[in-house]
C-alpha cells in the first residue's frame, strides 16, 4: 500500500516505523528537515521537506498514485486542508486527519465529502483520556483495551504473590470461577512470551494478558492479585487538554484534585469543572504536595507537557505514599526505562494514539486495533466474511485455524453475544474475532486469513 504521512512528530514517526516493517511504500512529509533525516537514517522510507497542505508538495510526494493520506501534523487546519486537496486534486481513496480541537469534533458535518473530505478523524487527547480512565477504573491493570463497542476487554495485569491463581495451573481458573468464562491470550515472563496452555503455572511477576466479557473483568483480575484495590481519590498534575479532559471525565465518580502552575489557566478550569478542586502550583513542589495530602491519593497522574516534571512529580508522589502513579512521557526511550519501576505506568501518547490509526490501515474488515507492549504486539478485532468454500475461517474450529506462532483467538462477538473462544468453538460468517498477535510482523499473516475468495462474489 502506498501511504503518505504528513507530520514527522511522535505520532507520524511511530506510525511510519510501524508500517514500514510491513512492506508498505511510505512517504513522510514535514517542514523539519532534521526530523526527516533522522527518520530516513532509521527506516526504509521516502521523505520530503515541505508544507503538507500545498498541492505541489502533495504532488511531489506521489499523491497521484497514493492509496491513503494520513495527516497528523500539529495543525488541525493543515490536516483538514490536506485531506480536501487529496480528495479534490488527487482522488486519494482514504484520508485520515488528526483533529485536536474539540470545537471541530463537535461538528461532524465539517468532515463530509462535500466539505473537508476527511474519511476518518483521530483525536489523540480523547484517546489518551479514555485510556487513562480505564487504568483508573481498573487500578491493578497495566493496560486495558476495549473491543466490540466495550462488550469485550483485554486486560494486562502483573500477577502478584497472594493472588488465588498465582502458583497454580491456568486450568484451575475455571474451577475458581465456574460461572464465568475468560481466556488467557498470552503470558510474558521476564520479557519472554510463553504460549499459555491448561497446565501452564502462573508465577509471581508474570504479565498476563486475558480476554473476558467486560462485566467479568474484575472477577478475573482478583485471581491475579490478593485484592482488587478500589480508587476514590485522584490527583492530576497539569491542566492542559488531557488533564482537563480527564478531570471532567472523572469528577462525577471520583474525588478529583487538579493542579496547574498557570494561575489564569487554573481560574478557567475552576469555572469549567463542576466538582474538581483546582489548585495553582507546581507538582514537583514537595511542600505543596504535603499540604494537599498527596499521601491520601489512590492515583496520581502527571500529565504536563514536560517529561522531566512528570517523572519527578510521580517519583515524589510515590515516595510520599500514593499507591499508583502514571506519567505521560513523550520520549520513547524514557518509557522503556521507567515502566514498571517506581513509576507504575509510563504512558506514551504516540503509542496510545497509533491503535486507532492502524484500525483504518489494516487490510480486511478490521474494526479495532490496539498496540500492546509498546508497539511490539497487537490485538485486533476483525469480521469474518464469506462461506465455507471462500473463507479460510468459516466452518472451522478454533484449533483448525492456521494462526502464526503465539497468536491466539481470545473471544468472539456473535450478534450481541460474547463467546470466549475454546479449541472446539466453531467460527461462523459475520463473527467478530478478537485476536492477540505477539509480534506485529505476523499481522499480514492474520490479515490474509480474513480474505475472501473470488468465488464468494
């Protein structure tokens, strides 16, 4: 597939890195020559210096032959104009725009073909807010992702000594919880993937990926921990787009304190947020954290634009007694260094955003994609089409599906019914399959399974 990416920032660079490994023809356009040079040194792709909303630049990038335009610059206006030009001048089939301003997102008519001609929009701030909300709702989880419009969830949890299933075989899960069903999709032990089988013993420190109907998630999580800790109090450092959105999303269900160093911004937020206590101050100020009883907080989220401030404030909060700390970190190298240490979760905005982008890029009828393990693995929801003659999946049992090594089908949405996949589960047309893929390089093999033979048409 020939794809033009506008913007070589964190989102554009991560997307390019993800797609170039799958034999796509990638061209990245940006005004920053240094960023483009760095990308070209690391990956086999083409770069072009210029403004992505200029027709001559799009033409030079090969827009006449492009299958897709992904506009993820920092400017909403540039992204929208580029999509309009892509439709009007070059007839590019698929156009995706990154839109940050809530004002634009409130008016979906703007993106219709006769207006800005944006086929799909992504809002990084909203994606990250949703991601953070799920981590707060499930405080012992490392990652929580939704499928089937929220009916099915995949949760990553670190097994801890004292959890009922820790030290026992996976097959004991059904004995412990006879009235509900769940599937362990993968286990990572000391960063090595283990294919889960019935006799696999869960060890303390294992990263366990499991799939279940959303209403059963908490019960399964309790099997991995001695307790499912509840959250009542949340402190947020940083009143920017993400911090303010998260406070608004949480304030009806939790006691929320939000801290921002800018007095004017704090005053605006105090008027906008109904139940959130808004404070003026620096989250790296130990004395201020003491005054605001940070030790009584269940979760501390550092969401400023400064990586170092986020790291320092989280380390302070953790030392002062906060149970779970989450830091928003833009630099990928920082994420790898910090995750799982004193900082419970180091969240990369680019990684949280890439899933929705991949959803529109994957071949076949893929409705949801989530990037896992900092981009190394993926989980996706795809729809089965065809019949027994034209499909590689219809009429087959799960054990008969030739999945890549380590990949597994965790659940099926059939109509409104959630089915946890077992070896003898039969696949039917229009089933939505939830698939865990341990290595993103295996994704094309999975995509080919969903292709329908010509005989079906």
